[in-house]
C-alpha cells in the first residue's frame, strides 16, 4: 500500500479499494476513523471510515438527461469508491491515481503530494462527452472524533443550511458530536476549516473557494458510523443530491475539452 510523508503528515492509499486514503497520521495521532473491507454497492457499512472521493453525487438520485424517461441513476456516494482505480505513478513524494466513472463520462485524476508544510491533493476532472456534464464532487474524509472534538472555522458566526435530517433547516453550530448525525452546508463560501481535539491537536484543510465554493460539514456520534466522526467536505455542488444541485443551478458543469483542476491542502499541528 503506497504512502508518503510531508510536513509531519503521513498518508497511505489503498489503490485496490477505490483509492481510499486509509491512514492520515501526524504526531502519533491517527486522524481518520478506522476503515476495513467493504462490500460493493452499499457505502454505509461497518468499516466505512477513511477518506473517499464522493463523485458524481453524495446522495443517490436520478439525473434527467433529456433522452430517456428514466434518466441517469447515480448511486449512494457515487461510484468512484467502488470502481477500480489505476495507479498512474508513485514515489517518495507523490501518489497519482485515476478512475473513469461508470455512471457519467468523467475521468478523475488525484495526485497526492508531499510538501514542506503538509499534504496537497490535486484533482483534475475531464470529460469526452459531446455536451457539459454536471460535476458533483466532494472530499469525504471521516475524521475520528470524541466528546472534545470540534470543527473550527475562521469566521466565528456561520449560517448553516441543514442537509440531514431536516433539509433546509437552520441548525445551531454543534457544540460537540452528538449521538445522531447532522449534515449541513455553509451558506457562504469558505477557504479553510479545521478539526481540533481537546488537547489542541489540529488538522487544517484549505482550498480555493473560487474553485470549490460550497462546503459541507458533518457530525455523527454513531448513527451511520461505528465510531464518532466529523467531516469537512469542500464541494463543487451545493447539497448532497447532484440532481437537486442541477435543478437549482448550484453545481459545476464540466465542459468537453476543458479539464477542471482544484486542490486541497492539509496541515497539522500537534500538542503534548
């Protein structure tokens, strides 16, 4: 299983399992919830920790394609996580993998790079379709959490738009991970967010908000996961349903012959 280290962070990638990032460590802390073998077709199951790429949707939905009454059916959390990826290249400083989606004509390349300040993930999506293709991608890391773990933003007061369980509600910012799951999107674009543990250990994700204008946040004390988790999910679409994002005009369209590239940067600080 290939791995690289940069800026005090070490990552491991299981290419055979949807190129899932199975380990992300710094200062002796494993940031990701445990991940194990999984059966195809069912995303939420024991061992569904780690970091996946959710594309071309998060929630199962049907895209109207104008040519068939049934439309295009997109599976729960997309199909990249259950489609074989190729290991394009790897050395001590990078791991590059790629996948061709089965659901939509989208090619995705992910390059994980070691830097002096941490880990950088660079993504490029392209299509050979005759017309634009909706691109709903989000990072899907499940970070291990406990009662003292919080998601911290640079802005002290944020408006959240609930995605689950009450779509469209305006929830208060969770003070801690509860027993049930909460998924929400920020009402405005942001460019960074951090997972902070009670001892001060911090993992910060940053990105270009012009490229990734939407941000999903997730807290789950065990409704869908074996252990408590939080997630920071920069996205190319607002909401978990690609079909709804298309209808609302809040999704990136991937233009034929014009690859789209975006990035995430991970930095960690540890405290004794």
